[in-house]
């Protein structure tokens, strides 16, 4: 249990529940993880130094972050509704005021906001949706389907080497513009389909990947009983020629814990 004179309290997440739970020594660096209760909320914590967790060793930091996530996952299994907090969230004691007192003051001051945010994610989980396309295949389809571009290609093949190079540049520019247009159209089409199955959605930055070009990268907040319907819709997109889908989760709602 927490001590009244604790210098710091490390916070993993805020959960909905009235149950005092001890999770054992599964915390960062083997710390004992337990809950502090406040009016239907419980905070999953361990006692710690007020100093942040710092290391020059990236593997150690990575291990701490993974442990943090594992504790949040365990709390999510236990309580069903949680607001994950970021790695290294620590409440400190100040002078004669203990870390416990500062934590309770934060819970009191932010109670209504926490309850509203808890309601937003209740019975929901976070899923990742990434849609990829094959640029080589898509550009080939554009070449075959667009009359003007196909004509440009035929003209290029009939020209002498020097002139053909200029036509090649024109052809590449024309294909690139059509691909940009098609990418925008596909994004709007797929986003619209996906949005119909989710409660909230965040557009993330696309990343470089080996399996093709990432067209869409979304974080989705989904009612747990609606995830299979979203999966079926994504399955239809996955069947489309030149496209593939990665559907990951469920996770605690990491991307949806702040208002907005």
C-alpha cells in the first residue's frame, strides 16, 4: 500500500471502479502496483522517487515503456474502462504535502473532467487501421485506363531516343498526377466507410513500410461489440486489387484520452 510520506507516486492509468486491487510486483523495476480509490474512480499506481525514470540505455527505457503498457493492459482487463496515462507520469510531494495528498487533490479538482472522459471510452477499445496500395500495380492500371496517358505512352515508344526521353518525363508526370488524384479519392472513400463503424477517429501520419505504400493510417475508437462489423468492411477493402489492410487491436484507448 501507499505510504503517507511517499515522495512520489507513479501513475499508470485511471480506471472506473470501486475495488481496491493489488496487482503485485509487475510494475516498472518490479515495483508493487496497487489502486488508490476516489468516488468511483481508481488510480493504478506504484510508489516511487519523485525523479523521472531516465537512462542513457535505450533498451532499458524501452523495457520500462513496455512494462508501463503491460500494467495498463492488465488494468483494462480488470476494470474494462481505463484512461491510460503517459509513461513517466509522476505526482510528487511538496514540502509538508505528501504525494498522496497531491494525488487526491488532482482527483478532486479534475473529477468531473475525468468522469466525462471515462464515459467517452466506456465499452470501447482502440484499433489501428492501415490501408496500403501497390504503386506499381496502381500506376499500371492508370496507364491502361486513361486514354490520354496511354496515347502518350504509345507516342513515346514511336519516337527517337532523345525525343522519347522528353515523352517519358511527360508520361511519368501525368501518371503521378493521376495517382495523387486517385490517392485522394481512395482516402475519402475508405475514410467514409470506416467512419460509419467507429465512435471516434484520428488520422495519423503515414509511415514507410515494406508491404507497399501506406495510404491511410487511422486510430479508431470502436464499441467492443462493433469491431467485427468494422473488420468485415475492412475485409472488403482488402479484397480490392492492389490494396491491402492491416487491422490491429484491441487496445486501451491511448489515442483518445485527451479531450478533443
